[in-house]
C-alpha cells in the first residue's frame, strides 16, 4: 500500500505547498514557451538560412514543417510515456533532449544536418510538451485549472507571435558573428535552468491507470501523417509525380485501419493510442475540425508573411520582427482579456467572429502591400491590419481549446489533450507545406522580383482567408450550450 501511494503522481502533487505548486507551474509554462517560440522563430530566418547554408526551398520547408510533423505524430505517444514512466521523468527527458537538439541545430554545418536536428528536436518536444498538461491536471483541482489554462493561453499567444520578433532581433544583432545560429542556441541556458529546477520541484509518480503503449497505433499514425505531409513538401521539386498523389490517397485506408485497430484495442485492454468514444462527442469532433483548419491558416500565414516582407518589401530581419509587434499585442490582449471575458457570456460563437475578423484583416494587409508606395514604407505602416488580425487570432485561438475539451470526461483528458495538440501541430505543418508550396510556385527563389513576392503573398493570403472562412463556418456547429469543466456553464446554458 505504501509503495502504491509513493508511486502515485496525484499523491505527490497533493503534498506540494502552494508556493512549490506555483513554481512548478512556472517551470512547465517555460517548456511550453520554448516549444512555441521555436516553432515560429525559424520563419523569419528563412532567407538568411537560404543565403548562408545554400538551402533549397524544400529543405527550408522541412526545417519549418518537419518539426511540427514529427511533433504531431509522436505527441500522443509522448503523453503515454508520462502515464507509464512518470510525468516528471518524461518531462526531464523531454527538456534535456530539446536542449541537446537545440545545440545540434546551432552547430549544423549543412542544410541536411539542420533538417535532421530539427526532426530530432520535434521528437524531444513531443515527449516534453504533453507533460505540461498532465502535470497541470494532477497539481490543480478542476475548478482551479481555468486560471492555469488562462496563463498558458496568454503565454502561448505571446510566444507564438513573438517568435519572429525574437528571431529578427537575434539575426540582426549577429551575436559573435554567428548569423542565424543564436535562434537555436538561445534555448540552451533556458533549457538547463528548467532541468535544474524541475528535478527539485516537480512532483514524482505516475498515473494510477498506467495504460500500455499502443505501438501498432503509433506506427499507423506515423504512416498516416507521413502519407499526407511528405508529398506536400517534396511534390513541387519532384514535378508532382503520380506516386505523390497515390501516397496522399493512402491516408484514407490507413485512417480506416487505424480506427478499426483503436476499437479493437479499446475492447482488448482499454488503452488505444486514440480513444474512439471521444469522437462521439460533438464539441470535441467539431472542435478538432475547426482547430485543423485554423492552424492550417495560421501556419501558412506566419511562413509566407515573413517571406513576403523580406523578399517583396526589402525588410531586414529586425524590421520583420518589428512588423509583428502589433500582431503579437493584439493576439495576447485578445487571449488574455477579451476571449476570457467574452466566452462565458457569448459562448463558442466568438471563435467564428475571431476567424472572420482575421480573414478580413488579412485581405486588407494584402491590399496594403500591393499599394505602389508600400515598398518604401516603414514596418509600422502595416500595424492597423496586423493589430486587428492579431485580435481575431486571439478571439479564435483562446476559446477553441476549452470549448473542444468541454464535453470530455476527466478519465480521457490525457488522450483528448494529446489529440488536440497533435491536430494543432498537424494543421501548422500542412499549412506551412501547402501554402508555402503555393508561394514558391509563384516566386521560386529570392532572385525573383519584389513584385513577384507580393503577388505570391496576395495569392497565398486569398487561400488563407478562404480557409479561415471555412474554420468560421465549422465553428458555428460547436454546441452553444457547453460546460467548461471547472469554470461553470457558458452562455445559453440553463
């Protein structure tokens, strides 16, 4: 009995003082910020990477989308490792691995070396990040979690959009004549500090349920996502061969096999990688579809906007970072203030209004960039549409996760959270790959004219706006009467 109690993560978390619990929350929040900044910080470095490493368009796309792809396909398995071996142990392994692979990224001498290092970095993040939600769940009672999730939302919004700002500043400063390398090396001190304090503060122990690893399910997910992502990234370089379309078509039968395996595994031992009954919940299913579309739009936007500003407008990396400041402010303000107050009053409909505002602002931004005098303008000239675009992003991104998980039973919280994060990363990867391919089809390399780059962004922006409209329409189907666990009823509930 004593052995079971000492091995329980819930029991260890219950013994934490309020101060230590707050410190533990700060530690896991740091890991989340590391991941989000690292996913977006590379976007602003694309022209520098191509110039200094002589990287091809496909290699650059793999540097951006490869991280998200590996992360998304290993994310749910990473969460299971915490259940089986302990959340603290998995978190430490993930942060240590992320720090080491950041060093490998910073030391890469060729484009292929950097691609491999980024793939390994995504794998480490897939072990690290699921433990953030798991540790939050065991440390905080349901009625306390909304405050913690609100903090994550604020930090997440700031980190995701400040990545280009930090990246632009680091590249422009050219610290120690290292060029682009500090955008990865900056993770080293943060990661080492996180490991030091996590080892001393985080609660030990494992899940009381301790499900088994679903290796067959993991393999099927890897094959399914690979069949979708690889042709999107490499298709243009290979001339869109028939095998690429055949590979994408294979995702449908693979999805059917995965669904049948998950059902059989659920009947056998109750621990499939993907819990089938989650998809019987309307809010969860519609929320995932909305998330996929929304992340495709934002992933494609952040990738192509940095290219358009540098190739088309002639902005330096620092100017690109400055241009992102209004977007960052709008997103963080909407997530931290507007969405948290509006969600209980208006319900999930604000997700749709946020996506619509983002789409309209994006069209306005594309029109502004096409204005004849724009090329000679200051980055802050773009502030109005970028500010409103950030507000729209925050209004949609803030409420989307709690609405998606609102009907999920606590017994499946880990699996549901893993699926949600995996969908977010998959959407970002597809967006960067597909929209990036469209951009490069119009403006193949940086030797083209600035007008070509603006034309490429305008076309990409039109497609992104359509995807945002689709996300808005899907989000209207999220049930109006929801109860966010631990936060009370939303608007419309009796």
